[in-house]
């Protein structure tokens, strides 16, 4: 019986560790955070396409009239993805992701994303800059 319990205990330990690591990388979505969505793919180009569709819906400006001001891979300081909501707490692990800025007429929209496909429109005045580019 002892031989059976050791592998089961190890499997349970690893399941708990994997769950803890996924939340430590900022992959959870706080319920009071700005609007977040997920895309099926997680490349810079797929995130940019999803962001453009969302920006068109948010502003009422046709997607073809929107301009990508910048799109880059970044490293966020923590699980807030550079857009901390007041009164919320986040994991302190750095999170690799993306920042896409879109121009809709005179307005600039600042989208922040992680590599798992979650992105959000960061409200004016709330955005913080990433800690740097993603190192490979």
C-alpha cells in the first residue's frame, strides 16, 4: 500500500504546483478588471487583429479606418498587465505579453495582453508602462 501512496502523493503535489504556477503568472482574470477577452491564438499579429475588432466595437469606427499606432511584445511587471484596477491585488510575477495602441480618429486606445490570449482595453490614466521588452 505504501508503494501506491507515494506516486499518488507526488501526482497530487504536481497538480497543486501547476495550479499555483498558473495563478502566479497572472493568468487569472479578476472579476472587477476592465473588459477582457481571449483569442484562440497568442501571437502579436493575432492579438492585434482581435484588438482591432474590439476597438471598432468600442468606438463605432470601422475597422478599416483604425490605425495601429504601435504593437509590441513586452514584459508586464505583474498580473495586472500594466492596468491595475483600484483596490485589486495581483500576483507579483512578471508576465510576458503584448501592448497594442490603436488610433480611432483623435482617440488612442491602449490594449494590454498576456501570452495566453487575454487582452483588455486599459482606461485612460490607469496604464503603467511595461518593465521592458520580452527577453528570449
